[in-house]
């Protein structure tokens, strides 16, 4: 592996490693660590991000009195102990094992329970399952950019019905090489990818889709539904921002993007892609069906960018989250001026919303 790059962290955040976390040596960013006995908040990133994605929010949470922990999750960054091969150990990337990673990390820091688990993008799914299966440990949950509809339902009332054929999902193919060996280089690939899914790309004007059908899904931007014969690197290259736009970017200047690109150039993207393969293969659905009918019963909230298609990417999920999946939903917040990278694009506003939620959740717990 190439040498590790310096991490351009704000004051008050430190980088460290924690060993023996469910087979991992986990890289963690930490704030508010100077004083022992603080309430803890765990921050879980998504794809293609890192624990570094929370750098703009961590100081505000620490200043409010929290011990803040933001790991590079399994498959990402400087966390090691996972299989980087496409044909390697896919089993270790399934959702309940990612929950076990989170559980092991907070336990290693000496917590029997924490005030909140916060997840963004695919980290939102991990956070949701943390709260669903261990509400005694994760006492509240904030979901960002990816709503949660609840566990998959068990087949119901089928004993006397004709068997239904299994649906075939032809999504599987190796995508790591397309991005890791992008003709424009990893740095420019990430610049275009982050831009394309942000509020800076003015065509991000999302709205609910009517159904999970080809006609409706075709309305999604090309970063979700690529044009035929175009891979992701080619897709986002067409949306590369101008040099002036890059220079004017305040939420992800090149000095910060360079850390992402150095890390992904070093590790590739396969670790993160394994999460998606687990989710679409169907191989791990039966163990999730064990929790069929269960709801998240701790205080919860949803935070997303107003310009984020992720809220509506899967038709009906946003509504199901509020109606049935979360029994103590305190609020849904769509932040204007933010696309998919809400905690980076509008960090101050998201920090304000999250701190208000944490206060409300604590008040409910004290009743």
C-alpha cells in the first residue's frame, strides 16, 4: 500500500486506531475525548465517503458536550481486516455484521449505551438496524439521506397459494475498476461524482416517484440510472464542474477532496461496493426477515438535502418510514442548499437540527 496521507482535520479532532473490533483494526476520528464520562454519539458514513465526512460537524457536537466517534467502516479507508477481493468474503459485509461492528466499537470505548447513532447514505441503513435490533444500546437514531422502510416482510398467507417465482435482479457486475481506474483519475472522478449529487448541480430538483417501474425510474438522474453502455466514471465526467466552480467550492475544497482521493486511490472502491452487493443479492434477506414486523421504537429523525434525490430514490420508502417503520419519529428535515452530501454541504444547519433532536430525544427518555 502507498504511504498514508496526512489528514487535514479541524482542531479538536484526533485520528486513532482501535483493535479487535469484530475482526477489524478500526480507524476512528474522535472529538470531545478530553473529558471522560460524556454522553456518546456514533457517526456512520456512507459511500463513497469516510469517517472524515463528519469533520465539519464533529466540533459542534463536541462543544455541546458529546464524545463523538466517527469510524471508517468495514471496507473503507484506514480500517483493516476486511477482504478487498470481489470474490472474497461477501458474508462479512452483510447488514447485521455491520451492526456488530458498531456495537463492538462503542463497547470498546466503554459504553453500555450511547445517546445516538447517526448514519448517512448506506450508513443510514446501518444506523437504522442498530436502533432496531439493539434499542437498549442505541437510544436514539438520526437517519440522513436514505430513509428506512423497516425490515423485509416475511411471505404471508402462502400455504395454500401457488408458489411465486423469485425475482431476478441482474445488477451484479464489478464496478470497482471503472472508478478506481477512471480515465480522468480518482481525484477528478470524485470531484465530478460529488458535484453531480450535490445542490451545486442545478438539475437536482427531486420529487416523489409514483412506482418502482422503468418509466418512473428513468426520471432519476444518471448517477442512479446510467445511460446504456456508460459506466459511472464516464457518466459523471460529463458533469465535471468548471475550474472556477471548483475554486469557489466552500464545502469541499480541493485540499479536502485530496484526502478522499488519496485514500480511494490507495484502497479502491470494492469494500464499499460489497455493501451494495449484499443488499441486492438476496442471499442475506432471510436473516433480516427474522425481524419482520418490528419497528424502530427509540426516538428518530430524518435529515436530508432538499436537493437530494436519495429521499425519493425508492418510491414509497420516505412515506413508509414516517407511517410505520419508526414509531417515535420526531421530525423530517429537508435542508435547502444541500444535495446528497448534506452534512458536508450544510454542516452548520445540520448540526443545529441534530443537536435539537438530541435534546428532544433526551427529554423523552427522562419522562
